[in-house]
C-alpha cells in the first residue's frame, strides 16, 4: 500500500492577515479546513502540518493533524518558497522516523473551500498515470492571457504577452477561437516523492490537471477576501467542512423564530437605580415584517428573558412572543410551537446567538447566527449574518428571505 502524506504548510509570520492560519474562518480556524480535507480523504494515510509556530502547532493537533517537528525559522520567511519546506519535512521524517511516503499531497490553508472528493481525485489521477510527476488543481482562467501585454514604459510600444499559431492577432480575436486557459489554484497538489527528492521540484516535468469547478476558486490574501469567502461557505455550496455540513435555505419558509437578547437586542441591558431594565433594539428590524406576513411567512420571538420588555417590543413590531422559557426548555417549547401551528420543522428558520439556542438549532430547518454570536453557535449555524444583534440582524435576515422567495422583489 502506498503511503500518502498530506502536508499542510502554515507559517506563523503572515503579514497580510496576521495569524491567519488560526484565525476563525466561518467558525473554525483556517487551518482546520485543510486538515479536514486530508482527514476526510479515503486515501491519505497521514496528516502533518509544517509550521514554525507553537500556537499553530497546538491548533493543528486539536483538529487532528500531527506536528512532529517545528520548521526552522529560516524556512518561514516572507520569500521562502514551498520546495525547501517540503524537502525539510521529508528529510526529517526519513532521518528521525525512517518514514518515506510515496505520494505527498499539498493542501494550502488559503484555499479552504474544497469539493469533498477533490483530494482523492487528485491522488487517483497521479497513481493512474505512471508518467505523472504531479497533479495540480486548476480552474478556468478568469482573464485571458492571449489578450495581455508586456508593458515597456508609458511612452514605449506594448508587446503581446503570447502568440497563437494560426491566429495573427490573438489580442483582437474572439475568445472562442483562442486556446482554453486554466489557472492553478492552491486547493491541492498530489506529488510523487521522487519529484521532490530526486528532481528537486514540486511539479516535475509532467503535470496532470485536476479540473475544479470555478465556483470553488478561493485564494485568501486580504481581509475583504476573508469576508467574501465566508459568505460562500454559508451559501449552501457542497464542500469539505471541519464540522457538520451546512444546510441550504429552505425552498418553502413558513416561520422565522428569533431569540430576543442578542438577536432583537444588542445583548446589553441598562439598569437604573430602581432596578428597572431597558434594552437597545434596531427600529429597522421591523421594516419587512409586514411584507413577510403578506407572503405567508410569520415571524415570532422565543426568549428565556423574563422581563416584560420582550412583550413590549414584540407588540411594537407586531409579532407574537413567548418569553420566560427555561434555559433548557427552548427546544421543547419550539417543538410545541410548531405542533400548535402545524408547521413542519424543515420550513422554519431559527435565529440565535448563545448556547441556550443550540437546542433550537436541533429543531430548525435552517439555523442562523448573528455576526457576534458565540463561537459554538457560529459553528453550528447554517448561515451567519453580517449584522450583530440589535443592529439590523433581523432586517438582514428578512431581506435574505425575501430575496430567496422573490429574487426580483427587493
């Protein structure tokens, strides 16, 4: 049996996004997504993270990877290429453990969104072709290089970047007659051991493609990238995940149930000298409730809060409220509500922010967390809003629902 090592490079000194490898991405450390891709493979026999950083190593172990060594600091610089990192790992493993894999799979943390079969597909292609030095993931290129130019200075002529045999001016030609072009991604490389140890390359000379659907094209370099690709995680796209698969928004929606504290409010309370409490909520959250009702979708509040402010706010925005529910009883009460209203659980959206909302997540058809929800809630959610509780989260969800049921309506 061929030993297949998944090797995940993760240095600690990221400049563009500090500590990015252990920063939370859609509820999980970024590196956990690549570890999950390796752990869920049927062919990978060992998963190792190569890092120079003790904290990254600890997080990697928590999510199931090995960290038998720390990479030397000179191999963790801004301009360090991948090859010496892989040479170091393979030499250490052979010298110290006598371990030598036949195939090495590189999984870069900055391309965390992967189809479930991607890793095994790449390995299969490599093993099926004896002439292959490696297999590299590629997607259709967004920009056509045949229409690109070499820039020689503002007052100097341009030169075409590439030429095409039989097409005299490819930069003026319809793209349909130009050769198809693909862009390499950081999702996966499957590499023979001999390619690295003998040819001293991560690709070698014979590189086979693994074609990847362009909707998985992800390469995180900046914080705006981070937010954009987190939204892709919550879109319902099928992918490898460190946690349970996220469900897509239901086709039919009959009821939205919101927690109160931390969803309708900002989870803070103002208490005067007489012990009276008041909360902060967003007026804009009530903007679309009437429209939803007209489309057959009810919104209600389910809360553990005893304060009569819950009923007062619910009455103000025109929705039903059940409050004073025991912290351990919200799931049971939610089931009773659905039975009373004769609504199927798969047609219900639940919105929460704290641990006592998790029993309701076990009931709801689509479970949503506000942006500042507790990490456990974000991990359990099918979707995470961009707005925080009490600051437009309910309105954001209402607009998502209205756009889902009528894309041209908003």
